[in-house]
C-alpha cells in the first residue's frame, strides 16, 4: 500500500486538536494496520524530520520498544493539596487519563496555540465542563498558594527539557512566583532523536516537580503476569 497523499497536512490538523504524542500514536497505529511496518517506516522517512514526536513514536513501534506508560498517578501525587490547575499545552490522551480524576480541582486549559491552530471550543467540549478555557490575560485569576501550572514534556536528557512554546509565554518570573507548583509531565520518557521542531527548550530545574513515566515492566515481569513481551517488527531507521 502506498503512503496516503497529503499525510503531513492531515497529521498537522489532527495534532493541532489532539497533541503531537496523541496524534502520533493514532497515526502509527492506523498505518500499521493499513500497511504494516513498511508503511510506518515510509511515513517516518517522509515526515519524521518535520514532526519529531511522530518520528519518535514510529521508531519505538518499529524497534519493538515499549511506549512510556501513560499513568497520571505521579501527576496526581504532585497535585496533592492543589485546588486550581492550569494546563499549558494539549495532549488529549494525557488529559483523558488525568482530568476525570481531578476531583475538587478547578481545571483550566490555556488557550494559546503554541504554533498550531486548535479549535479550543471543540477540544474542551470533549471534557463535559471539567475544563474551561483560560486566556493569557487571565492567568492571575488562577494564581494562588493552592494553584499549579502543568505542561507536557517531550523528553529530557537531564540538562534540557522540550516543551510547547506556550510554556515559555506562561512560566515567566512574574508568573511562576504566583503559583505553588510548576509541574512538567514527561510523556515520552527519553529524548527525541531528531531536531525537536515545534518545541522549545527549557531547563528541568524550572519545574518544581518533573514527573516521569513509571518504570517499564521487564520481560520477566511481563511473563510472570502472563503478558507477551514487546515483539520486534523491523530494525528502526533514521528519518531522512
């Protein structure tokens, strides 16, 4: 099967309203079902440098590596005592896992596009009133001793962390002192392998808490649980 035409344009549209990781997982799954590893590899070669998170997720799938588990437990622990939470950036898979569990926490989504152009009204409609839109001019209304900022981190090597450009617009010195916690949720678990286009670099030390994915189960643990270990599909290749 040939690579679908205008795949890059379609991916960008979906990523705008789901987030880069969430859209990448969806596209890699659909491509794998449509054409197997060769089609995923072709898509990676064609789009990997333009969309580095897609490259990362495709590489994991092609090499048989396990994805970073998407478990909000660490984030929920970091949010203990918080009554107001502002989310900066968009990842539908992560928000789907987190937002319904934020009992008693008023939650807002900062409506800054971060280089893409999402329809925030449509995004927020998926959460049945559990999140509300918050413009950049409204940040102080959400500040306080029991307030937190949360953003998604696309891998870190310990020296640099990659985040949405929106984070730098929100987390300046004049804002960070008004919130109890600044939380980064590392949703990749390791650095991307190509230039992190669409992202900006910040220091891990800028976060009061950087939450990584829980440890991956080893092959022995998977076997003990009766699950099959990850199966290698084809060797990963560098995007060109």
